């Protein structure tokens, strides 16, 4: 299992020079702290961040945010950006995306990687749950603009990896808007896209000619929007 967490353009086997593959268990355990994960997520919408700005966004004290930013810097996740005024200390993210490979020969690295992947997954789900659990939406964001989709298709590992990479490249087409707010169209908001791909071996061979597709049968697809909440 591998997971890729991207910032600023949103989690591929074709890694670019801005992707960091985590192999150090200590760095993984350091990142797994909820405040540090939240700080890195803030860089999805901020080029630089000071402890005071982080404090205002997260509701943590500036001192606590400063401590966690320094810890992230210790393990190479952020670095000083320079250009601060007075006692301000702006930080910038070091790598746009992180690749977390949980299949590791070292059992300690494997354990730390799986825990970090689990933490990221739970954070994504926790953010999505309240959005799709209510019909109350931001004006203009009901129906098509936001929602979920689930589909089952037969793929080889290589095809699945290629689809993930294609999705990633499509989203990267919008990343310049982070550094250049003037490129953002009126009404543009940060939108989180999460793509999950996983084989379902127990379904192999279940569907056959004449069998009606259902959510428990390969080939079935479901999608939803915030107003209908979706059906599975």
C-alpha cells in the first residue's frame, strides 16, 4: 500500500523532484502528530506561514505552533522562508508532495508508515463526513460542484497507477493559483480532492453474464452530491 499526500495541489509512482518519499520511521512518527499534520495542510492554501498565522487558523497558541513548526523543520518538512518583519518567522513547505510506502522491509518503518497513512485517511474522511452528512451547502456548491463518486472497474496494477497519475496531473494544472491569487476566478475556493484506489480481490469472478450490477458486484457505480447524500 502506498499513499501520496500532496500540497499545494492536493494523495503516484511516477515521482517528480518535488516529491519526497518517506523512509525514516522517526520522521513519520514526528509527522503523525495532529497539530503537525494540520500545519502541513495549511500550506495547501498558504505559500508561507508564521506561528501567529498558524495560531489564528488552528486555534493553538503561537508558542505551540512555533514549537511544532520547528519540529517539522528538524525533519525537513518545512524550512525558513525569510522575509519576516521583526520577530516574525515565516516558514515554507519543503516538498510539494509526500509519498508514503507502507510495504517496508524494516518492521519499525512499516509500522510507522501504516500509522501515518491511517492518520491521513482518517483526517480526510473526518473532513468529508460533515460535508456529505447534511444538505446545508455553501451557495452555488450544491449538486455538481461537490459530491462523491464510487466505481468499480477491472484494471491491472499498471493501469491503476496510470489513472492515479493522470488524475494528479490534471489537478496540477490549477496549482499556480496558490502563488498567484490574481489567476483565481471569482468565487474560487479551496476544494479538496481525495482519490482512493484499492483492489477488491473477494469480488473477483463474482459478476457474470446476466447478473444485475449492484453495489456488491464489480461494475456497479455510485455517485452522490451534497443534496442527495448519495446512495450505496
